[in-house]
C-alpha cells in the first residue's frame, strides 16, 4: 500500500508516490545506464536505449509518436498560459463560445487545462479544438495553435492528443506515480507544428531542449507511462468507486452541512477528485486540516498554498460563495486508497468538526 502507517493520504492531485516498478526502473538506470546517452560505450548505449523506449512509452500513453515527445524538467517548463477566459459560474467549465469570442486577429495560441486541479472538472478541449480549426480554415494566413495541460488527467482518464486535436500537450510525471520530470507532446515538432528552444547548448532532444538527458528520471517516466497504458481502466474504476464511496459517507455523516464544490450541472469530473466544504463558521478548511489526526489533504492547489486563509480564487470563479469556499477541502484519492481509508478519514473529520464546534 502507498498509505502511511498512521496517516491517510488524500492529496494525490498535489503529488503521487512512486510506483515500486518506477523505483526499480530508476534504480536500474542509475546503476547500469549511468553513461552519457550521446556516447558510444556500453553505459551510454544503455542510457540511449532506455531513453528511446521511455519516449515510445510516453508517446503511446498520449496517442502520439516517439518523435513528438520532448523531455523537460517538469510541467512548469512546458506550459505557458497566453490568454485568460473565465469559467462559467454554472458549469465551472470554460465555455467554447467564450473562447471563440476571445479570439482576436493577433491570437496565435489557445491554452486550456484538460482537467482543473481543484474541482476536477473536465474542460471541453476537443470541442474547442474543433472550433478553432474551423476558424483556421477560414483565415488561412494565421493559424491558431492549441495547447492543453494534461497534468491532472493523465493516469486517471484516457488522454489522446490526436483525438483531442491539440498541437501541444503537457505531461507531468509526479501526477501519475512517476518522478518529478515532464515532457511536451508536439504534433510534428518543427515541421507541422512550430517549436523553438528556450535554452541553447548541446544538440540533445533534437536541439529543442539541450542538456545531457536525465536518464534515470526519464526511465521512471517511461515505466510509469507503461503502467498507465496497461492498467488505466482499473485505475480509473477504482478511483471512481472510492471517490463515490467517500461522497456517500460524507453525505451520511454531515447531511445538510455538506456542500460538494466539484458537482456542477452537465460537467464531468476526474474520477478521484472530491472538493467539499463542511458548512459552519468555525470550519475553515485550513483549520479543519490542522486539527485532523489522520487525514493528509489540502484546501486547494498546492502551487498557490501561500494564499493564506483567503478562499480559493478558482472556487470563487466557479460561483462558490466565499463563506463556502473558505471551508473547502480538496480530497483526492489514489490508486490504492481503500474504503477502510475512507471510513477512517470521515470519522476523523467527524471528530474534528465536533471539536471545533465545541470550542469557543
């Protein structure tokens, strides 16, 4: 199990532990493939083989070709958000018509996250791509490129870059039980789709991302991608069943005091994500988590964890009232979270809420 001996971890949208097979792949690469992948001696040749196989695995995971994958240090290096369009306060999705209305003659890139990291709501990326491509046909002199950040979706739902219709797709290893390394899918880098390096130096990654390849981490990413390809339906089914059980238990225990911040009309969500508020003036999310004895979770995106006690701007933008958003808990289950873990967490929350409500 990936659960701690005492604590119950439910912050898998923040980061995931490494699968044992991934650790083995990294360890093997550290011992056997320590050479420079650009060298001809055995350790270097082994590194090159591992990198090529990992590139193939990652490409297959997102429905691309090996030559479409460029390894990076992580998701931040890959993703550049260019245009901001607010989500609907009804569906919590960015709406297709709002994106089209925001397009200007100077627009060159539209970037949409595939799944929101706090609510788990899935964005209509495929429909947006279809509409943008129709615009491109009408105005052939300026092609608008399409990017999606698939960090939260990979390993939880099927992701196919070709089906989505994107030109670029961000891959983040530590969200699907791989190490903290990333990759960028590009539909024909430098040929069908423009791509320019941010750094200059050696010729690694076909000159798009210079620097000696991090073979062990790439090996781990490749193994994690292989596991996703082999087991995704089981992962997805287990996380969905566990999350639904979590919601059922929360309703049973807290009744009218519970508010699910990830439930919106006609919007699909990730199978593992439950954003929930327990209503009450003393039950702010950070306060509840600080008093829990067993639960390890967060109140929202960890990359914005320095926002203090302010309600999540994501929840506010989705139409969640400030007093409800302030009490938010983001509970995200993993591949091995059990119903027993859920029972423990709900009981922990029950005891914590009772304690806080009895305090002056």
